[in-house]
């Protein structure tokens, strides 16, 4: 039986146990990192302002005061809500494991904020983006794959040469964090851009598909920085890398690609995630034949 005496359970110990649990359950690395930072921020606040250092000492009022502190520090309601979610997840875990006797976060509410709908690039925008990077064959291939397949940037960065089958026009996306392996069809635009890149790709032992000039893997953060630079060059404001994925999903639904099929292609765990995009599409009718629209 777990020890329910939480008087000696420090925040560091509770956080270590929680993060280990998240890793064992294959939660996304970014999620684990964010949860850790959020809890550490609360830990610092409670130690400095409330003179508390153990998880079992925390009360609902402590968390509510932490929310007020964050607001006074000019955190947005969305950021505060994310931190509240991290704290709630932590204490749910501790309570379930018998590491605290009560869950002080149960009655803590999320601040209200307006959820911004997914941003989709217009045809003019993604054509301008193509034009801006046309002389950079590596970035052109990356942008086409993200735009034409809806692949996540982390999945794209993990692709190897063996994952690409230009003859059959498919890419195999390996299991990535909590997302399962899947095979994604490529249209002619993606195949053309990828084939052009492969002709100039450095001849190195590294099997990662996208590499630097020195033959090292092209990392997610570097891909993101490069695309952001081309957004700026193309004159596209308020756009992020993930908007290429949003654009793919919305355009495919608008073209009538079946919801269930598209959900599998983009790797959504629940079809309800894909359904959220329906209110942003022009056409909601599903066609009898499946054909990935070329953007």
C-alpha cells in the first residue's frame, strides 16, 4: 500500500514521480516538459510566498492565490489555464497513488478565454511561401510534405530515407511519442519536391531524410526557425509551422475527403479531434471515392 502520510513528500519528489509516470505512459516530450515547468513554477511561488515545500501542505486557496499571482504577472488566461491543467494532473496522480490524502486542485476552476480557431493559409499565402523558398530544395520539400500530407513537424524530422517510397507515392511515419505508425499517401506535388531534394541531398551515412550541409539531422527547432524565416520573406503574418497541417486538414475536408479516412491519415487518436475542423470548411459532403486534394 502507498504511504498516505504526505508530510515528507517534497515537491521535488512528487514531481519526479509524476514525470516518471508520464514517461512510462509515453506522453509527448513537449507535454512532459511543460508539466514539469508549470509545477516547478508553483513550487517556487509556494516556497517564497506561502512558506510551503511539501505537496501534502497545499490547499485549494494556495492554488487560487497562485492563479492570482500569475494574472498579476501578466500571464494570459490561456497560459494560466494550461498551468492549472498541469497542477490538476499532478494532484490527480498523487491522490490516485495515495501520496496525498486530499486533492486540493479538484475545486480549482480554469480561467475563461476565447479559443482561437486553427489558422489555415489561403491559396495566395501558401503559393507565396512556395515562391519564397523555391531556390531552397530542402525547405521546399519540407514545406510540401507538411502542406500536402498533414504530417507533424516532429514526425517529419524523424523520417529516414527508407521511409520514403516515391514509386508508390507514400511515406511511412514511424511511431512518434504517443502517436502510432501510419502510411501516408503523397500527391504529385509532394513527390516532385521530395525527388528534387533527394538529388541534391548530401551523400552521407546518416539515414535521416532531412539533413544539414554537414550531414547531421535537421532538428525540429531548426526546421521551425527556417520556415518562420520564409513566412517572413513571403509576407505571411501570424502564421506558425503547424498551420501547414491545419491547412491540409481543412482543405481535404473542404474537398470532401471522408472524415474517418482523413483522421487516420493525420494520426488523430479520436475522430472528434478531426471533427472540430468541420466548422471551418466550405463543403461538408463526403465523396464516395477517396482522393487527397493537391494544394
